[in-house]
C-alpha cells in the first residue's frame, strides 16, 4: 500500500490551502481510532514535514474531538484533505465508524456532500486494488 499512502497534496502553495489545518485534521482522524499507531502517525509526520508544519507540536495539542470552524476552501483543497483523511483512517484496512463520523463532520464543515465522500472511499479502494495488482505482477516475475 505504500504507493497509495505517499500521495501528496497537488499544490500546497495555493492561497486557499492551510497546511496547519490539514495536519490538525489528519491528527484528529488518527486519534479517533485507538488502534491507530506508528504507520498512521508516520504518514502524518511525512505529510507535515513536506508542508513544513510542526507535527510534534500539533500531535501534543490535538485530540480526536478537534473541531474546525466553518472555513472557505476551494473544492480541490477540501477533497484533498478528506481524501487523505480517508487514506489515513483506512491504512489498517479498517475504516471504523468513529473515523467515518469524524470524516463526515469535517466534510460537513468543508461543504463536501456525502456522495463525494462515497466517491473518495471508492477511489481509496481502487488504489488498494491497483497496489495489489502491482504486487502480484512484481511477485509473479520472481517465481520465474
């Protein structure tokens, strides 16, 4: 799954992208599931590092109940944040009810309809399928 988990936001330099908010939301999603651990937080740390956000600072201050204020962001930004929330929450292949509820809350704040969240979940599933097919192709050559 590494290929899917290394997705970066398309253009973090746009005026309407808030890297700090992005990292805070990912931390809250990770903390919503007590079974999340090193892989999920390593993913967030890599994202924060790439966006020059202090992961350690926010990881200490943000909990699963973190609430965002209604904010205006572009559709692309909102979808990228939610996409990465779903990727993060499903890294363990178990997108829990608590994680989904938190993602639904953020989607409502970001004015993203449920139908778009459903499409993002399908995108993650497609990504997993492609990764699985890639691994099968690579490993089939090793047996030859």
